[in-house]
C-alpha cells in the first residue's frame, strides 16, 4: 500500500516511531505545509527508505511565507526522494484575505514543478474558479487534487486534464455521499489513496487520530463502491502512485 499524502511531523503524534513502524511493508509520501514541516519531510526521507516526500507552502500558511523558502525548495527538488511540491494551492475558507498572496506563491511553486518535472499536490477549498484559472496555465505539469472535495461536474472537467484525484477518509463517512458518487464515476486509474493523517480518520475509527495504516479502510470503501476486490484497488492505485510520482521502487 502507498499512502500518497500524510503529515508525519513529530509534534503531531505521541509516538511517531510506532506509526511509521506499522507501515514497514508499505510506503508513504509525507507532505509539508510550510518551511519547518518541509524541512522535517527532508529529514524523514533521508531517515526511512519507505518514506518519500513532497515539500511546499500551504495556502493557509502564506502569512508565514518568507522569500528564502524558494531557494530551499529548489535545492531539495534535486533529491530523488522529494517527489513533488505540496501541499500547495488556494483556500478561501478561512483565509480569503490572503488571496493575492496565495495565488502568487501557488504560481511560483508551479513554475518550479515545471522546471524540475515534479508533480504538484494541490489543496483547493472554496477556491474553485481561481484554482481552475491558475492550473489552465500549467496543464503540462502533473497534478494531484489532494483530498478531492468538489462535485462530480468539476471532476469531469479535471478528468480532461493531467490530473489525479487523491481520495481519503471522507469517502468512508456516512455523510460522504457526494464523494462516493464522484469515486464511482472516476476511473480507478485516476485515483490515489491517501489518509491526510493525522486528520480525516476513516470509519470505523472516525474521531481518533489518523495514521497511514488506515489507508486500508479507504481502499476497502473504494472497492465496495466500485464493486471490486480490495486487492484490485490496492494494486491499481499503487501502480498509479508509482507512475504519478516516479517512485524509485
Ligand atoms: Ni494534507
């Protein structure tokens, strides 16, 4: 199994070692959200063979953004185990007032993804129009919509582009009907499994702290929705992840 999106900062878990140990036979892609967490991702990929990383500046964190982040990002993109830029994007839910800054920083990071042929992991919430407008200028860049939360109509637009869909615990929620419909319609070869740990814990553990091993419950739900075996879902989505992030396995 590959959890294509999780946050493994030490401060987020009581016992990060055991969380990582549980994934010994599997792989994870740790994501950064700001300078500090991205530095931690770089440390993790060097310390564990089964951890890859994406580093980047999250739209809700742009207040903390400083110009010295870009040279750090560029330097580390040269490492083969840093497999993308993320999570980056636009979020107007709580932080609409930083809209202009979010767009500027999103584009700066997309430019680097283009230069280094890396995948971008996009976080987009309540910012659909602007997100579409920005990505239309970067359709040559490989993209993942992390924790996809928009409608089926939007998914159909994105299916025409070079975009993969990150699906996590929300698909298991009883009130996750909209996402279940989307997952039913998107071909399996366009889906990636993710947990977004420690957030968005799938059923039956909703309410507890999430961890990458719970990717199994996401796979189980997708199998149920699509009428496939769990093995089929795991096999295809693992292939998808290897292809999307050029993982050296
Ligand atoms: Ni995340």
